[in-house]
């Protein structure tokens, strides 16, 4: 007969002094243990009821349709919950959840987000991260200049200025525009018939061609090219300059047409995404506004200089044209280095029987569809410096270049016009002038915090580096990503290809040469 199976009771610990076991089994010895109190608030492992505001740019998302989803958590979302949004530089695109709040948003949310995503990518990579000119493998890199090093430069003594010649013509200012206010704005008139304003390169300037043969200076350039170089540390986008070194000196020039349009929001954190606010559209708008503003604020009275315009003498006789005085000025950098610059003066204003020269520029409000639209109209009435301070934040490099050009031209005043769209959502509705503010040259440079000693020291440093090189062709390129200036040695063939790639719209100016004009006579009047 088989023996019956037996059942053994497991060991049982009795705690006579309290509740629970009093001994710890060997299996649980040395096992990590996180202490917790029973009165602590325990949270959920995963909360499926909250709205996600993550941008998730660049991540691969499933393209499944709405029918592929199965509802798991049916907890009703608290619609009154207040969610704190952290504003960042790139927090501009709506999340899918924003579009799912309405039936129409559910249908167009994915397409709109894809559109905004592509706009973000194009602005940040196609525009910001692409060199202004393709770098060829045949180019030889000579050196690079870090912005951090350039920012530390300073000259002890500012260079003295000498006026060589004044060419062209200019209008007087219409003082009625000083009466404009936010409550009494004036429509900005279109002056397309005047044509676009062009800055001609150094090699196509007949005056500079003549005087360079006489070796009156060691460096020849224009105010536009020099402005980019002297305040380069404030730039964000890529740009380039052509440099030619030969027996007559160093020629620093820009490619025709590349600096004829103004950048917009280059130093701003708010990047435009709407179709009407793309880079090219905003640049065209800002450039046209400056052209129209510079023409509209002038009175009919015209003053002609001793010499006609070296580029379009017929414009000096045309009352409908935009007139400019081309002022050629020499700056003595050191005992061995001097620079001759072609500058521009926009007009003159009569004060106490004396004509004070000035340059006029316009800053414009293009605010996208946000609750802050038309903020200039509400802020400028109580704070006259609000609009300029905002533009200083968004267009630091552009304002700095205007300050450099005014210093090089030796003007007495700088006039800033404040222009806004008549309808923020409709560019075709036109623009209005909200006000005109006049600064003395010193006040304007202080307002934009322009370090004049640093900008002249930057020029001296670049000229010194180029002077060390052999005669030839060079390209200075601002790095599209980093704060660095690159200097490349370029062959004659590559330089010719660069010139041939320039816009055909500027080809009419290439016909001008020094032989088209009589010999300039000049006298050096030190200021």
C-alpha cells in the first residue's frame, strides 16, 4: 500500500509587537528598496489627457489616416485647463492639436503644418546656411578672421577726412514732413518711374579709375562695400566682397546688384513664414519703401555739384529722378595706408541760412498676422523711440551699415522715416508714413551703439592682411554659419566667371568708362 502524501505548512512569522512580518527572507536581502510614505501623492505612469505642444521638426511621423486610430482612453479633457507655453525662437508653427479643435482645422492642419515646416527649413538652411557665392575647389584659402577677435580691435586715433570731389546733384528737404504724426499719417506714394537705386562697383567707376592711375591712395572702394566690412561682426547672413590687388593699390568692391536690396529681420528671432512675408518679398518691399521715401520727402529745389554724375549725367537735369551727390573722400588710416571712398549724400536741409547735408532712410513695419499687429501705431504715440529700438533689435546690421555710410559721407544729419502697411494682411493696400525723426550724426551713431574706433580698426586689420599678399584676385566671404570672414585667393579665370554671373540688369553700367568723361580736376580739402 502506497504511503499517503504529506503537506508541510510554510514558515510563518508572528510579530507580537506590531503589524506585519518581523523577519526578512533570505531572498530579499541586499535588494534595493526605495522607501515611500503611504501619504504621498502618487501620479500616473502616462497621462493621455494632456495636449502636446512639441514641435518635433525633422522627425519621421506616421501618415496613417484617422480611421487607423482606436480610442483607448476616453477620459474627458478639462477644457478649462491653462497650459503654460514657453516662447522660444522657433515657436511659430501651430501644432496638430491646434488644428484639431475645429472640423476645418482637422482637414487642413497637416497640410498647413507641412507648409510651415518647409518654410522654416528653407529659411534656416537654404538662406542662412548657404554661402552668398559658391566656393570653388580651385580657390585657395589664405586666412580667416573670427568675429570675436575683430570685436576686440580698437584704434587710438580716428582717421582724418579729405574731400576730393563732389559730383551729381541733390534736392532740399521738405520741412512739412516733420509735422507727420501717428494721428496724422501721410500716404507713401509710389515712384516706380524713378527706377531702382544701384550701387556701381569700384571697377566701373570712372572717377576712381582716373585717380587710381595717379596713386592718390592705397585702397579704393565704395561706402556700401566698406560698410559691410567695417561692421561685419553684426552680420548674420552670408555676403562677399571682391578684392583686387595690383600696382595701383587695393580695390575692394561688391558684385553689381547684390547689395541693392535691403535685408529684413536678419538679426531677429521672429522668422517670417507667410507667403507674402518671404525673404524676397520683404526685401523688395523694404527697398521700394526706401526709394519712395527718399524721393517723396524732397522739395523741388535742386542743387547741382561742380561735376555731373559719373554714371547718369542726364539724371541731373531730370526733375523726376532721384538725385544723389557722389562725394569722394579720402581717409588716412596710417602713414602708409589711405583709403579713397565713393560715398552718397541724399539731400540738404536749410537751417539758419546754412545747408546741412543729410542721408534719409526708412524702417518699415511688416508685422505678420499676430495680436501685436499695428503695434507701432499704439506705441509711437507715447514712446518716440520704440520703433527705432525694435528695428535695432531686428535689423541691427542694416542700421549699422547706414550709420557707417553716413560717417563716411560726412553728413550733418540722419533722417529716419517710420513706414507701416496700411493693412497688415494686404500688402497691395500700400503704406503710410507714421513719422520722420531727425538725428545729428553723433546722436544717431550713439543710438545704434556704433563703435567708430572698432570699425576703423577692423578696416585697418583687413587692409594689413591683404597688403601682405601678392598681386592678384581675392574674395572675402562671410561664413554662412559661423562668425568668420574667409579670405580666398582666386584665379583670373574664376574671377571672370564671377563677373559674368552677375545680374544682366546691371550690364548697362558696364558701358561707362573713364574715357566717357573729361578729366576730373580735384583739390584736397581736409575737414
